[in-house]
C-alpha cells in the first residue's frame, strides 16, 4: 500500500501550508503529497482547498476575489502561532523541488469544479514543465473537462479522476476525460476488486483535519487492498510509516 499525505500532514499541522508539506516530505517511505490549487484575482496560483478563505484563516470571502498581496496578509494559525500563510505554488515547488527530483511525488488537485478558473490548466502544466518535474507530478480534479485539457497540454501526464464512487471514476475515465488513474473516496468502493485489476486506485480520506485530535484508530490497509485500493491519501501518514 502506497501512502500519500493529504494536504500535507494535515492532522498534526495546518493543511496546505509549507509547514505541513515540510513535515510530510521528511517522512521516510512516503510516496507523495497531495494539495489543492486555485487562482487569485490577479491570476496567481495559490494552494488552498476551500473556495473561500473562511475556514482556515481569519478572512472571509472567495479566493478568486483576493489579490495575491491581499491573500498573503491572512494568517493560518498553527498552535496559536500565526506564522503560516496561504502558499503560492511557486513557494511549494521551491520547498519540495529537490525531493521531487529524487523519489517524492506530488498530486496537484485543480479546484475548478465550483469556480471555473479559466487557463489554470495551462498555467500549472507550464510551471511543472519549466521546472522539469513532469515525472513527479500527478494532476487530478473532479471536473473531467479540465482533465481533458491537461491531457491535450501534456500527452504523457499522469492524471487521476476524482469522484466519490470508484464506479463513477471508472465511468468518467472510460469516457475519454484523459485520466489514467482512479481517485475515489475510500468508502466508495462499489465495484469488485477483480474489475479494478490493472488500475491504480488512489483512495482519499476526509475529516479529522487540524486542529482536530487524532482518533486513536488505524485503517486496516490489508482490507482496503483486498477491495482493490493501491494507494491511500490520508491525514496522518506519519502514523503508518
């Protein structure tokens, strides 16, 4: 079973921050890190999950309505210390590039199924190619049309289609969205494992994000593997490696 850090080490540290990514990258045996990108008002790629800034900062409103300089003034609190801010994708690459050129992978989710960020696909693909990180990056999205655009831009890219049920992921993949990998919710495995043979099934988990306390329970990875799951994207990778 391959282990990925969901928004970095997002239970112990604030999600989608340089701190959470730095801690994840230091874990021996970690396959990769997952994060989310959106565009600011002045068309800068920033790393944040929600379309609004309300949950993770003291600000309010949509990411798309902030300029980069405005969004950088917002704080993401880490144990009461407002030392973290919403990072740009360039800052994340600066932090992780050396590890990505070794053996770490990066799953970039394009958060464009709610807010249609025109041109975001071209921007992120160009950024990845400029740094020579094509082999280290996986693109994913719930928006199949966006993935088809990524496939047109990079015919060799690894692309994962996101959905809650693995059957819906498979349906979209076969519908020529450009994806080669299935990214279902871990409890959405509604097909027999035999039907998933030959596919990478990278299942994601939700909940228990910082600052919630650890549950004290552990996933039965062997049971998930029997369902056809090959990778898990979870909030506490350090508990499994």
